[in-house]
């Protein structure tokens, strides 16, 4: 997840929304961290604790969403897992 965070950066909020994280969680992450990569990593760590819906398939679908348009990160981090 750290590598995804390094590559994603400022798009972390949109990814969090697509992964189903509450806006309040994203607000807390935003207040806790100053760096976008750290925000993304923390958001992904929170998402990972979310239960059964936490899969690389779910992450891949969010990355490839028409709003995210990060097929490159899907291919780099999720394909083949």
C-alpha cells in the first residue's frame, strides 16, 4: 500500500471516496497529516481494516474508475494478484 501511496499522491481523497470511506474519516486523515502521500497511506491503512470488502479487486476497480483514470496504477500494483 505504501507504493500505491507514493504513486497516487494528491488523488487520495477521490480514491477514499470510491473505496467507500466516510467523509469524516477523510477529514480526520487530512487534519492528521500534511503530506499527500502520507494522507493516502493512512487512508489506505484505515480502509484495509474495513472487513470483507477489502480486496485488491476492489482497489483495482477504484483505481480504474472513470473519475480516477489511474489504470497505470492498477497495472503496476494490482494486476496479477
